[in-house]
């Protein structure tokens, strides 16, 4: 039995969900971004307990096919930005369409309908969170960050950063304003 989970978009999320499944004595074969493969069907009581625990942790069980698709879009974008360094030189629409087997136009319409913002806005917000992370680490120059995240120039990165955060990357770094959003949130 497979269960799809909303907001489960980072390795720590997987760890927390595994710990809760173990605590609830629910057998699973695999836990990955946005999904749990259960070894057995759950009875109503187990499902209610799991749903309650997941909700307390900020997750949500998805039963709707449209919501599952939107969550898959988010997971693919998060994985692309936060796990596949230097692989952002691919076309986002092709990447999503080929991985999900759905035309990009359909994905964008569905995503906007469910989330209230566009795939592109989500993609940009995740890139900016990655920029913040790299700025906090202080291991790369702004030029190296721009290259890694496939910005056409440092100026483009800086403009997008300022538009999103109201700070330039230098101001963000200097102020020590390291408030970052959770991965998967716009």
C-alpha cells in the first residue's frame, strides 16, 4: 500500500516519518520524498493515528490525484535544486514533463489552481533558499553561486534575490539575517 504525503520534501522529513512509523509499529518497506510504501494495509484506527501524527508534524496525507501531482512537482523541483548541484542547466518544463509523463502546460495549470502561485514562482523561491544556504556557508563567492544555480549573471541573481527577500545578497550576509524558509514552502 502506498500513501502520498504533502510537505515531505527533505531528508530530515523522511527520518522523522520513519521514526513515527516505528513508534506506531507500522511496518513499511520504503519511505521517500512524499510517499510511504507500507508492508501491509492499515486498519482504520492505524490510519487515523498515522494521519493525526503526520498532521502534528506539518504533513498531510494526500488522497486526491491532483494534489499528488502537485506534490510530485514540488518534490522534483526541491530535489533538482537542493540535491543535484550543477544540474540546473536543464529546461525545467522538459524536466518536469519527462519525469511526470504530463505536458508542462497541464502541470502549470494544475499547480496554479491548487497552490495559488506558479511553478516558476516556486522554482525561484527554492533557488533563493539555496542561495541563502550557500551564503550562510560562506564557502562560495557570489559568482560561483550564480554559476552553480544557473543564473545568467551575478546581477541577475542579485536582482532576483532582492526582489524576493528585499535585501541584496551582501546585505543578507552582512546583517546575519539567516532566516530561511523551510524547503518546499514559497
